[in-house]
């Protein structure tokens, strides 16, 4: 029987595709205030600003391609049951061929009316739809007549896919973490649900605050680190 791998990814896995990370030097949050462009308070304060920010993210994504790390993660499916749990709002895992991707923080290519997919409707995704790399502006309405918003989990909002992610980490035989500073909770605490006997690998060129002494830290960029990881699990 195939073993299960849960792969928890962050912005670092897409860095070599030309998409900047958030917290590295020169990262997105050096140039934008996340509380203005990616929080629920920011949305109510200035919807246009938030919409423009995500229009820009979509445009960047249109020009980006999956890199060798996304592809290596997708190819793990030949030998393993693979659940990708990503904090990324890009679609590079899917474009590389991964067939099961849980987007903890939403998806940049999707939008929804601002009054749906929340506590009131049990986070139903019935009204969510794909706009690809298109733009959304103030005044653009959903079929229900309500302003469209990005299908993003803003700071200050619940993370509806958290329970699903916890279950996937808890049943994995191996946990692999790639390119995340683990600064944003609850995603940052997910690794603590790994089974006591499951090996945990981390691929990141920098130190990451992981409090678990079984962790094998592959201190490399994602493309090189994935090559090393694949060689290790195949050995
Ligand atoms: P961060 O920008 O916080 O962290 C990026 C991580 O990637 C760091 O640990 C870097 O060392 C590492 N890194 C950089 N280049 C790399 C490379 N080529 N290969 C591998 N690793 C590399 O990004 P996240 O941890 O993903 O949320 O941030 C988490 C969340 O914070 C995001 O999902 C986003 C953000 O605010 C929302 O917008 C809701």
C-alpha cells in the first residue's frame, strides 16, 4: 500500500517561479501593509485598494510558471498518496499536476460575493467562481447583486479549511514542509498534529522556528531541496 505524504507549503515554494515571498528582505510585506491590503478591516476601510492588490497578484500569476519543486511535489503521486496543504493563493501546485491541494488561505484566481462563504452559510463555496487572471473593481457585482471580493482568507477571518488540514497532517506517514516562515497561525501550528512516528522534513534556506527535535532540515532552496528529499524517500 502507498504511504501518505502531507506537504505543507508556503511562499518559498513559489519563489523560484518569480513570485516574491511575504517576509523575506524586499518581500511583499516590505512594500505593502498587510493590514491595509489583506485584512478584513482593510477591506471594509478601502475595498478598491484591496481589489487592486489582488488584481496585481493575479497579473503576476499569469506570467509565472510552476518550478521544479512544484513538479517534484506533483510527481510524488507516482509513489505516494499526496495531500498538498498550501498557504499560497497561487495555482502553481495545480498547474504542476498535483491533484489534491487544500488552499488554507484561499485562491487568487477566485472571487465571491462579499456576503457569502462565511459563518452564516457554513462557509459554503457555492457562490465562489473562477475569474482566471482577470480584474475585479469596485462596483463589479455577483449574480446576487452584491460586490465581489477576492476568495482570500483575510487576516482577521476564520480559516475554514483548518480542520481538513489537521486531519490530513494527522494521518500522514511523512510530513514535508517547504518554504514557509511559519509566522501565521493557525497554519504555523499544523505540524504539531503530525503522528509521533512520522518523520518530518523541512526544506527552507533559512532557520524556521519548529519546535520538534525529529525534524530533518534540508537547508536549501525549494528546487534543490526537493531533489534531495526525493532521493532520500526513494532510497
Ligand atoms: P513568508 O514570506 O513568511 O516565508 C517565506 C519562507 O520561504 C521563508 O522561511 C524563506 O526563508 C523561505 N524561502 C525563500 N526563498 C525560498 C526558496 N527559493 N525555496 C524555499 N524556501 C524559500 O511566507 P509564508 O510562510 O508562506 O497569508 O507566509 C504565510 C502567510 O503570510 C501567507 O499565506 C500570506 C502571508 O501573509 C495571507 O495573505 C492570508
